[in-house]
C-alpha cells in the first residue's frame, strides 16, 4: 500500500455518497435565517418608527427656535437640472 491510498483527499471522494451535515452546518443555517429575519424586522418596523421620532424631534426644535426645519421629503427625488446646464453652455 502506498501512503497516498491511506490518506483520503477531496479528489478520492465518490460523488455517489450523500454529503453528511453535522450540527455546525445546521447551526449556521439557523443563524443565517435568524439574521435575515432580524434584518427584515429592522427595515420594516424599527427604522420607519425611528424616522418618525426624528422628524417629530426636528419639528419640536424648529418650533422652539422659531425657524422651521428645511428638509426635503424623504420619498422625493431631486429635480432634473439638465435644462439649466444646456442654457449655461
């Protein structure tokens, strides 16, 4: 027997044998699924609530100082300025 025949390598593994998963693989799968669910929860509930709180705080501070806060709507896109560039050239 040669030394190469005694040590299994990745190339000597047969493709007919089913892959065996241990507890680390299943734990990794469960942790990745939990992190995806946590990310979904944060995006759908926590961040919009935090934005509403910050907007209310900015409104309160604007009333105390007497100057309304200047902020753009969060869903609005910036205006196109291509016409202004054509006139300036």
